[in-house]
C-alpha cells in the first residue's frame, strides 16, 4: 500500500492497516498524537477501526509538553 505521511512516501505498508496499527509500526505513542487523513481529522476513538487505503495522505502531529 502506498501512502504519504507528512510529505514522505511509504510504499511498504500492508493492506488493511488501521491508524492504530500504523502508529505501532512507526513507534509513535497514540496518547499525544493528532492525525489528519485526507484533510479530515481522525478521532482518537476511531484509530482502531479507521483502515488506511492506498493513496491516503496523512499528517501526523506529535504534541510535546513543556513550560
């Protein structure tokens, strides 16, 4: 499956991967992540059930605390 994440192309991802599976694959913690898929925000409550499709464009934002 071919998808674009933050402007980078990934062509080695398995078909039927969920957003949650992608986060595991990329070793990103889902608690501090916001994801936009094809210009629509993906709710954290749907990460498990949102299946990625060939050609999807994702923007992943990782929040970092500080002060």
